[in-house]
C-alpha cells in the first residue's frame, strides 16, 4: 500500500481526531508537556501557561539550536511543546489565578504536573476548577501519585527508572544498574496520562461527566515492566540484568560488521536458529549438543555469540542485512539519531517533518506515530515563544483590553 491509498479518504476540514478539543496546560519539564504534545499532535488546541520572565525551566536545557541560549532555542523544550500556544501567567498571584480559572472555564482538558497539593494551594486544584467547569478532564502527573505513602515525594526521570524496576534490568550481567539512554520514565508518564485523558473524554462524551486523572512516573514505569511483576510474585523469578539478551535466549545481541556498523540480531527460536546456521555456512551447529535446543543455547550463549560475531565480522552491514532478510531472519543495524534523520523509510512515514519556528524558521521534528486514515494529525506549528500568544488568548479570547494587558505586564502577572 502507498501513502496516498491509506489517506485516500482523509478529511480536509480537520486537524486530527481531537479537532475542537481545548487543552489548558500548567506544565513544565517533561511528563506534562509530553502529554499535551500528544493531544496537540492529534488535533487538540493547547494553551500552555508559563511563568513570566523565566517560563518552563526546559527552555534553558541544552543543546540549543544555533547555540543560542535565549530561552527559545532549547531542543528539549521545542520538542515537547510543539503545536501549542503560550501565555505567560503568574498563577501564584490572585490576579493570575483568576485569569487561569477563566481559561479553564473554556477548556475541555487541564494538564498539570506540579507536586501534589501545589495547585490546591493556589486555588486551582480539581475541585476549584470543577466549580467553574463541571465537566473538566483534570489530568495531574507527579512522581508518586496524588495518594499513597510516598505521594509527597518529588520525582524526576531517573527516580522513575530506579523505583519502577527498569534500572534493575538495564546493563550487563553482574554490572551496575544503568539508566536507559532517554528520559523514558518521563515519556511513559506523559503517554499514560494522554491515554487516561482520552478515555476520560470518551466517558464525558457518553455521560457528560468530567473527572480527575492521576498519573505518575512510578506507576507508568511499572506498567511497562513486561512480565517482571508477575514473574516475581508468582514464580519467585527476579529478572536480572542480561545485556541485550531477552529472557535468556540466544543468539540475541549486537555484532560488529566489517565496515564498522553494529547489527542487532534476534534468532533464539528453533526455526530462526536453524536458518541462521545455514546462512553462516555451518548447518552442523543446528544439531551440535551445545546449541540443539533453547536451554542448551542459553547455557552456551557465549560460544554462540562468538560464532555469530565471527561470521558477521566478514560481512558489510548491507551484505549482512540482505542475507539475513532473504532467510526471513530478524536483524537491523543500530542507527543513531543522525542516521534516523536521513533514513528514507521514516521520511516516507512522515516521521521526519519540519515546522516553522518564529525565530529559527523551519526546524526538524519527529512526526506523529499513529496514522489516522480519516482524521490525520500532524505537527501544525513549532513550539511557541514565551508569551507569544498573550494578546491572542487573553485579549482575543478572554476579552482582556490592551490597557489591562499592559497593567498586568507592569504588575508581572503576565
């Protein structure tokens, strides 16, 4: 199937399946902005509120586009906040809190990721917002949740990975626990919050009822631990660090090719192993007692790795990929992000796209992962400048006059 065929019935009058949904964000750092980004990618109209003067701390996290440390050029901020509008608003002050409540009254969804109790202290918690918007979907994201003995604790991505089990299984056997290479716990919390928000919107559409969504780093990380929880509780099996191996199978590892690339190969099942032995020109290995079944291959994984590595070392990456694919084996070269930016398949899938930034012009983003044939989403705009939409949102949508905006700015409310 080609792309045109998939999108043949796409509607031209929609920004995505969430067109018409209004989102208000009081978010910073990662998990909250990621949740809002997902909803925006799917067509929602999101307004992000940031403190005047400084904004989201991620505005100052490197690396920076064109090395400009100006609060508008962080790739971290620009990645997680694309598609949104931005107003500055000091919701720690009564005037800012009143404006925030007026914005919330027009919203379908509110996302916040402050420590539990913070929004309540500002008069902006769920009950306060529910009073002005009874059917609001109020999504809170935190380190440990809104209730529970650790709900008071703050949490950042490494804490989620450590306490959610991921760090315990990441690294080489016998080595130290390692953090995954990306902020996966933050991202997962944002993904789970978005899923919960979408489910709550569906419930509201059927019943008219809003509700409070409680998502957190640690719960979201547990949800992503595959079979680890059940294995520990029901089988007394504690998943250990095992490098690239999954469940102790072999071969499954990365191997260096003759032209210096790394190739990831997964062939632990019987049919795969037999095919690989044929590809390597060593069919006798398939019946070798050291490799004859799953348990034998697990016990002799080091020997098998040496055999596979010796064969792949004689192949270029292109040769190895073509040969393995022809044998219906699962393998792929390890790509860094520079490789990904240039990879034709991702361009064909609209996963490498450009969006216009107010300072930098077109900048590169990853695209929307889920494709909707009737209501396709997309990256509609780059991340906003700090306070870029104060006039448009506060003036145009709330009716705040130019004189009032000027006074709010002078008082450092916006």
